[in-house]
């Protein structure tokens, strides 16, 4: 319920959390040429509300995520990936532009819009001759909010029915239209079939792990005591269908598959049921897996710190394409290819409202009370903190 309210509530961005990588080392190996094999395809899978530590490849022995774990064995697992915000729309807007919420203007769900002036990854790839389609699972990411920029097709849930409700915002609070993983995967497979001659960009968004936790059969029965994990398991199976679809289309070797969460889920930690308020690891530490057989070593892990804003810059460099013109994130592609760790600036996460300030003073990663003057793009951070010094959960 908290998440739903946060989803469409009025917001005030009041803070930024600074995270600094530790154990950095320099490297300068450029991403090597692909040798003229043609431009790779890109499949970006965003997993809503998915904690890293609920996947097998992140150490959860009880996880039922065989397909994501297989993707991890075939690709690179990022150990320290962080969302820019514990909220769906801001996090996605930043991943798809490489820019932080104060730059995109998308600081919360619902009442915000990604401006036309922003250059999305889809727009950028279309300008490079790519085809681009999207299949999203939730109305939170409705195309009308600006995320459809650049896509030739944008499959999404229908807008909520507002009949009998005077205030649209209130109507949206009642229920977020969404589509199950199986349906989203069906459309993704259709898109792969339509675009397989390439090069193409496909963005697939799964909303299933978001509350309420109501996995479909057979996961409902198998995960009766932990339905959140049942939702993740259901999503995992759908992701497996997409991976299989790429294989059936014969494009695995020339397709980058990147799977990342927009944020995690608190599951009661720190007194937060879902997500959207606090800036703890529970909602900020996200899984990130990238598979690209042509360049990335299978079964490797990346120890450096990365943010959602680094995703698009990194993918574009791996694809040997020009960078997004105004991205604030940094590519770590060279380090990935070299098997090293990129040196980088601090990354930020932004919360909403006033309430997260108290817990920050009580042991969050970050020191002191954050303020607007610490938001990236406005002023440089003054009080960075080292993750290694931060208390564990
Ligand atoms: Zn989300």
C-alpha cells in the first residue's frame, strides 16, 4: 500500500545519498573494435522491485531464478549496482537517459513527465539506424509520460478507468493497471520476431515483483510462504522465454542482454514495507547482469560501483556507438572488457519527502542531513561516504 501511495503521491525531493566506490583501480583499455561484424542488438530487461539478494546469482540459496542465474553464468554480474531512486518512473527515466532525476525532471511517479527535450536511449539508437520496441508491465511507465520517445511500438497496459472518480490522481491510486510477466514476454517475443533482421533495441519491463505479491500458478502454491519470491520466480521463467526466443531467432551471439532492477523492496526492513521512502540497500542495491558473448567473459563479476545512470553509457560503448549527448553516467565498458574496475565519481540516490532524513542519521550510508545543494547537477557533493565504512544491515 505504501508503494502504491508513493507511486502517485506528490513528491518533494529533499535529499541525495552519496556512495563512493572502494577498491578502485585504474585502467585504460579501450573497448576493441567489433571487427565490422555489424551492430549488435540490445535487449534491456528491467525487473521492477527486485532485490539483488533474492536471486541465486547473488547468493540466495533459496531463490528460484534458474534463468537469471544462467544468464549470469554466461555474462557479467555486477556486485555493486545501485538505483538512482527507490521509485519506478524516476529510476527508469534515468536508466533510459543516463541522467539523474534532477536533470530529467522525473523525481517521482505519476505527476511527472520525461520532457521531449530529453534524448532517450531508444531515440539515440533509432538515429543510429536501429529499430526499437518496448513491452512494459505497468501503467506507472505509461508511454504518455514520455518514455515512449523513440520507440516504433510501445506495448503497455491500458490507462486506468476513471469513470465515477472526479480526481484522476485518486483514481490512479486505486489500482495500477499492469500486465503479468507471461503477457509481457509474449509481446517481447513478437517484437523479436518482427525485428530480428536487426539491428534492434528491445526494452522489456516486468512489474510482477511489485506489491501486492500474487504470483500465478504454479508459483502461488510453491511459494505460499514467500509470495514475493514467487513473483520473482514467475518473472524469471518469462525472462527465460525471451532468452530462448533470442536463441531461436539465431541472434544470441550478436545481442547484448542486460537485466537490471529499477529498485529493490524493503520487505519490512527499517520499518518500511515496500519501497519509495528510504535509501537503504534494501531498496537501492539492485541486480545487474549483462551478457554479451562477443566481448564479455562468461561467469565474471564486476566489483566496481555502478549506478542506473551508467547503464546506457556502458551499453552504448559496448555496442561501439556514440555516447548519449548529455549523459551524466559513466561507461564502465572498457573495464568490463578488460576485467578490471573503473575509477569513477560518486554515485547518487535520491529519495522523496522528509521522512527519510531520520533514518539517515541513524545508520544509513551517508553522513549528515542531505539537502538540495547536494543534488548532482546542482552542486558537487560535500560529504561523500565510503561504502566500506557503512554499517551492514
Ligand atoms: Zn519500480
